[in-house]
C-alpha cells in the first residue's frame, strides 16, 4: 500500500526510520510534509486544515505509538483517514438509487465541460447492461444546439432512447414532456441533461432549481472535472446550496490530476462520491473507490 508514495512522503517515512516513537516534534515535521503533499494534490486549503487536525489527533494516539516504523504508521493513518472521509458513512459507490415508482428520474448538474453529457451516455450504458433498465435520455440545454446533438449521439451509441428537444422550447416543458413520454412508454429511468455555463450563473441555477422542483428526481448528480483542482470546491458549494445533491461523479481521472478534488468535494458537501470518469468513451465509467483514491492523492 505504501510503495507509490510521493517523494515527499517517502522522505518522511525514511526520516522517521530508526526513531522509536512519535514525539510532538517529529510529528509536527511530518505533518508539515503531509500538508504540502495534500496541497500539491489540489486538496482545498480549509479541507487540508481540518484533515490535519484529525490526523494529528489519531497519530498521537495508540495507532502509531509502539509501531516499529512510526513514519510508515503515520502515513498509514493518513491514508486511512482520507479513505474514511471519502467513503463516508453510507457507502454508495458505484450505485444509483432507483427505488421509486418508475420512471426514476436522474438529474445531471454541473458546469459546462464538466462531462455531464458524456456521463449521461455512460450511465445509460451502465443502467442498461448492469441493471437491465430501459433508459430514456433528454437534454434541457436550450442554449447550445450542439449539446442536444451530442446527447443524441452518445445515446444512440449506447443503444438507449433519446427524447428530442430543441432550442425554442423551455427547459421545464421539455422535461415535463419527456417524463410524460417515459411514463406512457414504460421506461425505467429518465436521465435529464442540463445546461451548464463556464462559471456559476444565477439564472442557470434558478433554472435547474425549477427543473428539480418539477421533476422531483430520485438522484441529482453533480458532475465535476477532477482537473478543476482547487476550484472544484467553490463549484461544489454553489451547486450544493442550490440543489439537494444525492451523488457526485468525478470525471477525467484518466488525466494527470491527483484527485484532490474528490476529497474536497466530499468534505464540503457530504454528498457520496458514486462514480468516476476514466475515459471519453462510453466504457469509461467506474465505481468510486475511496481507498484507491486516497492512494492516488498521496502517491
Ligand atoms: P458537459 O458540457 O458537462 O456536458 O461536458 P461533456 O460531456 O461535453 O464533456 C466535455 C469534454 O470532456 C468532452 O470532450 C468529453 O469527451 C470529455 N470528457 C468527459 N468525461 C471525460 C472523462 O472521464 N475522461 C476524459 N478524458 N474526457 C472526458
């Protein structure tokens, strides 16, 4: 578990070799290095601070004292703590809640470019293949005709059904019509794609709130780009305040980001991380794994 640590943390472990126990002094030095390692992984500063408090508390407890290699033991404490924060109390990784009178509505939220439309396609594929569900997709992005076309393309690619919409319609009317269609044609799930802007936009937030109230989705998924790094926190906060989010999909983890956004978003919203995006293609969806993510953040 400890073989892929960053140089920084490997140094910490080495420095601690031969020291019989953790003292306030050597722990403080190590915690400084761990702080830097977390910041380098793009974990947001307030999140780093609160984590370090918890880690310090645990490190100075029994878990480390008496260990032959205090450095390694401390890094172990850090890894466990990160994994625990990201896993949360209820482990909903790789699952969607569909326990409702069909059609179950899934509402996608997030900034433009986060990977919403791509994730709709991936989820539709997953729902069909793994859960044997009949899936309808619909786009309420009336600002970008290309977004509607893109959803149609990915939907057809995975063999799900696409509900047509156009830029002259109102998002709420589209959603209502799609839901009605889904009911009458016995769809199990409707995935509703929404518009996003490059930054937080009041008008769009209001629009998605109205959509949420109208659709009463069982899942409201916040899609966020792992490459956003520190900025992921502010975006997550804004969406979390506007909507009762039920899950997070962290995309573009095939890039070289260390994944600190996973930790920040989970800590700030308390919403479970459900899936990760690991490729542009429709197969590129995986269940979120807290332990692997903790290793990635530290390593
Ligand atoms: P939207 O504006 O939120 O709907 O975002 P899109 O679904 O259009 O995605 C924006 C870009 O990111 C597209 O070029 C996607 O192919 C790409 N993308 C989405 N998810 C992933 C992912 O997990 N990995 C990679 N490498 N690219 C992704």
